[in-house]
C-alpha cells in the first residue's frame, strides 16, 4: 500500500511529534531508573499517554537498575510476554504479573 506524499509542513509536524514521543519515553525511563516513579505508576500513566503506551516492555524493563537485555528477555519469557510486546498490548494479567514481579525484586 503506497502512502500519499506528505507536504513539507506535514512532514515537519510528523518529525516534531515523533521527537516529542521519543523524549517523553526517555524521560519516563530516566524517572524509572532514578527511582522517582514505579513501574506500576508508569503502566497506569501509559493508559492516558500515547507515547508511553507505544514503549516496548523490554525497554521498560531495561530501564530498571540491574536489568539488561538478557535479564529483560528472561523476565519476559518467565511471565509469558512476547519480546515484541508494547505496553499498550499487555493484558490485565500480564500487566499485574509484571508489576508483581518488579515489586518482588
């Protein structure tokens, strides 16, 4: 399916919107890393914030102190969450299992 060509102003608007979304995700991950917010708070705020809802669950886990790519993948496998899953795509039980797991650690 071919997309219609964007005008210069539409392209600039899209680029600005994408940059703002990346900045919002980076700020949220930094707050999580510094302990200023919890994973439960981040997941609940993702219901209202589209930029956070599009964050991959692996990125969220990797933002936690002491969790890298390998540990994040192991956690997701243990909880039954696909590696390509985004925060918006988490089910109720997956979301609760993720919060419980993070709170235990």
